[in-house]
C-alpha cells in the first residue's frame, strides 16, 4: 500500500505544551533541555514527549509537536505512544511480583508453567528468557510488521516455538523479544490469569499508570498518537498498520512519558517491590562462562562516570521510538517518547546527564 505524505518535520517556532510547574531548583536545567529538544528533536520528529522525575516528584513534563500532523493535534501529557521494548521492564515487574509470592521459580523449566511449549533438548528457564540467554530467536524477515490479530498469548508463540534454539541456553547473550513472548505465557501459567488482565491489575493500576495499555489495533484509543515513518530528508509518512497482539510483553504497550517516570520512580527504593527483588532485576546476569551480559531481568544496566547505577531500556516500534532511564543512586527517572520509527533520540542521554549533575 502506498502511504500519503503526511508532512515534514516541524520548523520554528517550537510547538509545545508543558504540564504543571517546574520547581525553582530545576528551572534553569529545564530551560536548557527544552532548548535542546527544540533544536535537536522537534525539527526532525512529528511528536515528542519528555518527563523527568526526581525522588518520585515530577519536575518536568512537556509535549512537543503533533500527535496527528494532518489534523494539527498537539502532543499533550496524555498522548499515548508506542514504547516498543520498554514494555519489557513493565512485564519484568509482573515477573518480580510472582517471584516474591513464591508462585514463580525462575530456574524451573518453562514447561512447568507452559506445558505446551516444545522441549528443545536443553532446559530453558524464565531467568534465561528474561535475560536474553535462552537461545530463542528474535524477529526475522517481515515479522516486525505483522498485521494479524492473535487472540491469545499462546497463539502468538506459534510464530517461533517450533524453531531450533540459536545456542545452548546460558552460553550467549542474544537479544530476543520472542523470549519475552514466552515470559508472558509463563506469567499466565504461574498466576492462573491471562497476561493482560494480570499486568493491568497488579502493575498498572497499583502504580497509577492510567495511560499505559495494550496497543490494540482493533480498538479506538482516544489519546493514541498517529504513527509515522520518516526519511533522511525529514519527510515523514503515516506508518503502515501493524497489530502488536503477538508481542504484548516484549513490545506491545502504549504509554506516556509521565506514566513511565512514575513506574521507574516506584523501583528506585523498596516499596512496590522488596529490596532483594529490586537487586534481582538490576543485577547483571552472566553466561555459563561467567561473563556479565549487562542485562538483568528486563533491564539493561551500566555504571556511569559518577559511579551512579543506571537501569535503562530503549524501545523501537513501527511509528515509535522510546527511552526510559533510571538512575538508582540519584533517584532520577527520565522518559522520552516519539511517534516516529527509528528516531534519533541520543539527546535523551544529555537530558539524563544534565539532571544527574544536580544530584551529585
């Protein structure tokens, strides 16, 4: 299908809508980072949303550009974006809750919870799946652009469940969203509930994530943005339709920057989860040879030049690029969302660094 040109990325002035007030201590930094977004992101992306929270308090929330360029509908705090693989940390919280309750053994073969999943000649565990160590393949060919509805999580497993493992589990790190599809089936088996209702009831609602939801292609979601693809000339078009029902857990949610910083803020200290459970999520897994992977359970991990421990994840979707970063030592959380495929969002790191410097 040929898609009509929707427009080109915005030019000056920088269109934005701020949500709430900025505390005095952060106004100068917000002003500089707002200028950064206006200079480096807004001219190239139809719509951008940024939120920053410190010690659980929202200190900056602003939408830039348009959720729907053709209709000139602006990005607001409630505009929902596809967050791609930032869905994995949300699913990891559901895994963590089941682990805390003793309902999920991370080191048991997945067939304990998903008996229909074919044996692979090696035991495959939830811990390995959640750390990209299981040998399950990632997308191939045009699977990333599937536009077919899958009625259940287990239906979606049919895409890859009969394929051979890429390597013996535990021996290598190999990023796999399909591994997280299987994790969602484990959540169903361990909880006795369907995946989406479980995540909604036990993660989204308790944390007040009122604008985080499955990206249902068959439903009208009033706050959902239009989705765009772009080219090197800065011209963008409406992205092709896709149905993400085959990959809720690993890449199928929509959310807002405010919801994501609220979520991240719930994980900087014990409360929603126990302290030892947070360490489980935020400790790098290792290969069977002892090499650290830089990935825990649903989170990439790094230590920066200030010695601060960061947990973070990026997300790539058809019509969306997302970043979520959590500085566990500064209690700083930054989220940046866009409605453009493969958007260059490197300025998010500069935003993180600017606020982190205030927390030394």
